[in-house]
């Protein structure tokens, strides 16, 4: 079993090989080696530092809300949960 976290693409590398994503106020650089055509503001599922698929924004937000309700998504101090 694996766990993939939905994250929004907030910056693309000029080569298109990596992107910066954000989830819960945390930003991380991930690899886009497994996906083509990722654009700014796409939501992707991230597993061990790789974007493994794109998902619809509504599905990403629903999943993040469930993670937050379960206590699995901690927001930095001063920010509200989705």
C-alpha cells in the first residue's frame, strides 16, 4: 500500500523536470519525470517525491479536507485548515 498526497503546483522548473508544490503551507520540490504536461496550479498526487498523476481540484480539496479532519494534515501556526 502506498500513500500519495494531493499538492498544488506553485512553480515549474525551467527544464520542466521538476516543480515546487504546496500542501498545508509547506512547499517541496518534486520530480515530474512520470508525468507530461503539468502546468502551474495543477493538482498532482505526490508519492516519495514524484508526481504520479494529476487530479481534479475538487477531488484534491476533498481529500485534503479529510486528511485535516483526521489530524493527518497539520497547518503552520496562524493558518486555517482547508
